[in-house]
């Protein structure tokens, strides 16, 4: 992580944790403005933060991790007027999903290690361990896909990577939320427990800026238009400069 991203994370993480899912916009917005976060993608020459897409990944992911109530991603995209909204917002939701999945996984792991049944922690049961391992794989895949999309955006055109990231993040939500609520039982739905804030947002984000069917069609159309023989060369060319 670069010094800039480390600084961003150190500023944003405690603020997002303080604001959480329920802070009214009239309280949250001034604090976000004070840090310059809505101007994250506005060039310095225009009075903005001058961040890149990996910086945006850091901020959007933390917003998802804390289920931030105010839609910071939408503010960032609106202020950066030169950015195409649907490109940008699908990427933002992918990052938020990745962060929220990590937070839900952390809650699930913590709960099963504290909660006992038949004289031992739930986390010692093989079935629970296997479910959480599957959840962890899904969360990692969503995070990797968001990172790949951010790197592609910094290189230039990234329609394919954003489509893949949003679709992969969407697909991770069903397994992640199911496992999280299974291991928590009824407590996961209670108002005072943090899990429901994350899972409600995850299901909301899954349908926003392209659901599974939308991005599947976009990816499928792009691949079939190029033909089967071009699929692997096109795929490797996106990450290996020597293949371009």
C-alpha cells in the first residue's frame, strides 16, 4: 500500500466506524467534506484530492466494511464530472461489496469462536469450519476482482474488468450472507447486532448498477463477439503487457 493510500485508510477508517450505518447526512457530509473525500477523484489542479482508482478502492471498500449510511461513492462520482457514471458506480459497488463481505466474515468468525454448543465453541465443528472457509474464498475473490478492476481503470479502458468484478462480487453475496446468518442464528437479524446492516446493504448493492443477469450478458456478448479463439489471448493481454 502506498503512503497516500495508507494515509487515506488511517483517515477514513475511524471516521466511517464513528459514522456507521445510521449517521444522518447532515452530520456525516460536513465531516466527509472536511477530509476532502467527495473530491477524491477530482484532479489537484481543479481543487480536488487527485486520487487514482486504487485510492478509490481503499475508500469505497472501507465504506462498505462499515456499512456507511451516506452514499459516499455516489458523491465521489458526481464530483468527478469527467467520469462515466455507470462505469464508475459499478466499480464502487464492487469495492463496497468486498468490504462488507470481509466485515460480515469477521463477525461470523468471532461469533463461532465465542459461542459454545455441546461444551465446545461452534468454530470447532467441521461443518461450521467448512462453511466459513467457503465464505472466506468468496470474500477473497470479490476483493481480488475489485483490485483487478482498479488496476485496469488506472491503465485506461476497463469495461471488461468492471463487468467481471461486479458479477463476481454479486455472486459472492448469496453464499456470504447465507453462511453469516446460518452461523449466527436468530441473533444476526436483531436490530442491535451489526450483521443485518451489512447483509441488507449487500443485497441492495447486488441489484444496483447491474445485477447478475446484466453483467453476465455484457461479458458473454463481449466474448462471443471476439470468438472462442480470441478469448485466452484477450484475457492474458489485459494483465501481461508483453501480450498486448
